[in-house]
C-alpha cells in the first residue's frame, strides 16, 4: 500500500486505523512487528509516537531510543471484553554495531511474545535478522521545494508532506494490509492511498 500527501493529520489517522484494526480483530494474542525505514527526520519516531498515543500511551513519553536502544510501554486494556495486558516495544537500531549486539537485545523474545507490538526504527540496517512476518513501513519526505508540499503541525509550523509505503512478504500480513486499506477508506482518510 502506498500513501501520499501525508502530513501530521494523516499520520494520526494512519496510527489510529492501525490500532483500531487490531482491537476490532479481537485477536489480542497476535504479535506485530513493524520495521520503520526512512532518512533522519522522515517521521519514524513521530509515527511511533502516534501509534503509542492510539494505544493510550502518553506520546510525550515516547522519544527515540537512539541511545537506550529499547523502550517498553504497557498497553492499557481495550475492547469488549478487555484485552489482556500487552506491551509496546520501541527500538532504534541506528547505533547498533553488528548482529551480535542486535541479538543481545533479546529481540526474538520481544517480537514473539503474545500480544506485543514492536516498532523498529532503522530496521533495514539488519533486514535479514527481522522476522519473516514484519510489516515494513518506508517513509519518504516529499521535496518541499514543490509548491504546496507542506502541511502544518500542531504548533502551526510548516511540515513537509510524506509518502509512506507499507508492505510485507507474509500472506497473513498482506491480508492485514488489505484490511488496513479498507479501514482507511471507512474512516475517510484524508491522504491519498493506493493498494499495491
């Protein structure tokens, strides 16, 4: 799926649609792992903050774990019946030197635990180590020199628009992405998206 014209409002809509889709599915035991790819300043951490907020986590607490490498947050129970206790893990692999250091983080335990969500910034640095059912999210900043290629953040400051591509090689995740496209249509997503 490719989404263009993504400003702050659309990031918020996307994050809420992703979380709502999980809550509506009623399958709280299924772990999810998202690999976020993009240049510095593309919006990887901002999308992680919006996903955390959609889960009821104070987005001000969610900062890039560039130096700590990993931060974990409790996800509040949601739905009817309420979901069991869950965790959101946020990783940043930018400063990880090699695969040995990567595995010392205990990643396989993180992304295999029932009901966990793992958001991995700079996942492409170790793409071969990521789980086979990873949902990849590539964020590209549009060239802001093109007229009209800006949105405005909560503080009113101009923000460049982004293009986001979501894909997975896993058939179950591909079906999930199709459901996400349907959910975006249902909520009146204000960006432009096309299913690939």
